[in-house]
C-alpha cells in the first residue's frame, strides 16, 4: 500500500471534501481517502496510480497543485 498527499488549493468547504472523497473512493484499489479542508490536502492510501487519483480529483472539478 502506498500513501500519498496531494495539494488541492481550491478545497474550501465540506462540499469540496465530499466531492473529492466520493470521486477518489470510486477508484479500484483505494484503501482510504482523507480530505483536510483547512490544509487543502488529499491523503490517499492504496495501490491505485497517481494518474488515476489525479484524474478522479479532476473529474470532481478540482486541480492538484503540481508545484508541490
């Protein structure tokens, strides 16, 4: 299992949190997703690829900060 943290600057509320959690949880081989609104991060555990996680976050309407 791999743990990764993605910075998502546009996270601002519980709606954002739920949308991202639902999108990423739907990916096969995801063990857990934790979205922290005040830190604007998405913590993902599981074997899914970074590309799959990035795509799911994008489909939820958010962009990952690639500079971090």
